C-alpha cells in the first residue's frame, strides 16, 4: 500500500494530500529529527538512565540452547555472521513484501530531503521511527506461518584456517527458506540451497582456491530440515480455539509484541531485564543483538508503534554509532547504524542496520570486519542478506 492510499484509509472520504505534500511532510520529519538531536531532547537524558539498568535473571542460558536451529542456524554449521544478517523491509502487506527497487509505489513520490552525512545515529533513528509509525499493521491469524526467503552472501575462508598455510577468500551465496509459526516462531520447515554461487574475492583467490581443490563451479546442494523439536502443528479445524501463547523475548508472539512499551527508554529497560546477563558478552552487546534479532524475526507481526520505539531504543544503547558516509547494500545506497562487538582474538566485526537514504525503509543488515584478520582487510563486508517475508496458510506454501 502506498503512502497516499494509506492516508486515504485513515481520512475516509476526505481528500488525500498530494504526492508533493506527502514528500514535504517526510522532509519535515527529517528537519524535526535534526532539531531534536541538536537539542538532545530524546537520546541524551535517557542514555545514562537506561544504561544503569542491568537486571540479570537466572535461567536464560538453557533457554537459548533450547531454541535449536529455529533462528540462529548455528547447529547447521552456518557462521553466526551469516545467520544473523537478515533484512526486514519496513512495510509488509498482509500477504507479501513488495519486491523491486522501492516499496509499494513510494518511488513515484517526489524525492525527499536525504539523510545528511552529518546526521548522527539518533537523528537517523528518530526519522526512521517517525516513518515506521505511518506503516500499516499486518494482520496474521493464529495457525498461519511466516515464510521467509532470501539469498545471502558471506565471505568464506578456504584452506587451513587454524594453521599458517595460505587461505583463499571466496564469496559464497546461499538461499534460505523458512516457514515458522506466527505464534512463538516455531520452525515447521527450513530449506537451504548451499552454493548458489561462489565468487573469489580477487583473481589470486580464484587461483589459490583451485590449487587447494575447491570447486568454484560445483552445483548447488539443497538440504531440508524440520520441524523443530518444539513444533506443534495447528489444530486441523477452523472452529478449534487457538492456543494463546503469551510468549517472551525469545518467543515473541503477537501478544508479547503488543504488550511491549512504546516509549523507547521503557522498552529498552524491559528488554534489558528480559535478556539479562547470559554469556561473556556485555549487557549492552546482548541487548543490541536481541533488538536486531527481533527486527529480523518478527517484523511482519510487530505493531508499527513498537517497531518505531525499537528503532529509537537502538539509539539509547551505548556504543551505537552512525557509520560515516553512505554504504551499499544489494545495489542500493543506504545509511548504516552499527555497534562493534567484543573482540574474539584478533577479529572484531560491526553489526549494522542499513536504511535507505530517506529513512523510509530498513534495507537490511551487514556484518563488517573492523580489524584485519586472516587476510580479510578491515572494512570488508563479511556478510549480507536480503530476504522477504510473506504470511502464508500452509507449510511449503510460496507466494
């Protein structure tokens, strides 16, 4: 649904604003976001207050293990960077996500004022939040499924990774398809097409890969998994009462998402308490990862005002910064907001959200190498993915 149709739905018979008026309104949002950043009216007063919340409930670590492969994919040997690099388009219709260079006809509107190179993370995220509040809520019934599909690329190292031998660097593309329940995100089926393409980083990497016996032209391999151990199929009758799962931060049902605060600071405090202190990473790193997971997993069923608050909550997490200039994702120019993770040996990556340059759409996620390691230079994009989401009635259904 494009902006004009959405506004007409709200106003009823009242005449919808012109495309030019809509564009000017979006430009005004950016001006307001910049003014709020300059005044420090949103992020600064709350940052210290929220950073002090460090509740650590027990029993979270075994819950993480019980999630199986349903979202993390770690049990399949897929790198964490790849498994966590999922895109969530900003507008999702009740059946499908619009494909193509722009969403839902928005490209027909006059250009808005782009995000400036001097706009910080708080400004960008406030603009994105203001736009998110205009999105239409998606209705998903109990018993339906979220079908997520997308091709991802990750930079793989070929050779003796733990030794001192040479390593070939090859971009490997994979296609992931998942069907998971609207209630609780329980995976019913997953299909992975491995090796959709294999592209060496440089001609020297191509030569070395061949010398190491790596077949750059091998055909793709398809593997099927499912269902997850905790999956229960919906009752096979239209009149059967739906099971109402209250959910939690790791099983974010529609009821759980609807219960979340829409004030950014309160929402972040709620998530900090729910996530707790589970592992060796800092509480800030853990809550940032969980926020990104929520955006990756449940964007199709997240109320627009909650998603808007989630964007603004990201700005309140210490260490979140605007990446300088413009970045590229799947052939589109965008603006990246990221946070560097804790070092693992000599490797450190920055996980990023990438928005379009007008702040109207979340284009995707990237993992970027910020320290040179194992022959991968700093600044190298280590993983990207651009999937789509569809609400379907049956496992295996594709729209």
